[in-house]
């Protein structure tokens, strides 16, 4: 099972998560999307793909904050979790993709196994972030 966990303020990360899910299903994978992620409802096994934007001064969107806080406060046994992070941001800010970069480092710190480096999407260069995410997934699909 591939869990797609989104952090979104205006819906952009949710659209990217939906698109990644559709592409993975086309390749025969099972996915579950978590747009209001709750750590108690996501098994600590399989693959996690976190798709998050960065809000404000490098912060997580409100919908994913409790999930990240739970990971920090009481991390589950992550040895059976492989993960990837897709971070969406605007490079004109000095906190470009800070939330996604933090999520990537956090999952590594608590014992998850990274499938790829944190993938950053600059909305200034990719106004349709789903396109950039699709290119990234095509390059790494065999890892999932």
C-alpha cells in the first residue's frame, strides 16, 4: 500500500497527490490518500509519499500540522516505511519548500528509508505542479 499524505492550504498539494495516486494506480499499485492525515490511521509500513506546500514563514499547512507533531512527539516504529517527499513552494521566499524539507529529514531521523531525495517543485518554474510531479514519478517509479 502506498499512502499519499498531503499538506495543503489552497488545494495545490491535494491536486498533486491525486495525480500521483492516479499514475500509481495505472501502474498497478494500491494507494490511499490522506488529505486530513491522522497518524493513528496510517500504518507504519509500506510506502509513504508526503506531498506538502510550505505556508507562511516556512510552516506546514494547518491540515498536516497535527500529523507532523504526532510524528515528532511519539514516532512509530518506522523501519518498515519507505518514503518520498514532494515539496511545493515559491523560490522567491527564503523559506522555499521548508516544510517538505523538514518532513524529509524528520522521516529519516525517526527511521524511515528514503526512496529519493526531497523533490522540490518551484511554482514559479512549474505553474502546473502536477506536471513536474509526473516527470519525477516517471524517473523513480521502479522504486515504488
